[in-house]
C-alpha cells in the first residue's frame, strides 16, 4: 500500500470541517481498538507494552530536554 495520499484525498481533508475530521479520527481509533481486541491476549499485551515503552522513552527525552535548558 502506498503511504502517500493522493492530491484529491488531501484536498478532501482540507475541505472537512473540524467536526468531520474529528469524526474520522474517532472512527479510526475505534477500528484500531477493535482490531487490537481481536488479537490473542499475549500479542495484545506485547503491543501495548511496546507502546508504553515508546511513550515512556518520549517522556524521558522531553524531560531531559527541558532539564538542560537555561
């Protein structure tokens, strides 16, 4: 699958109202959550653990950045 959006799709997103964009975000989050829940428990837990690790690492980087600012 090509990760790039077509010019038409980009323009369609630009024409959306904030409410329409939010509705699309909610639909995608719901789809992602349902897909996650369909996985075997071990795989679901593995993926959630990876996400937590990435989030904690991101937090650590931000905290370190602000600690080193004058």
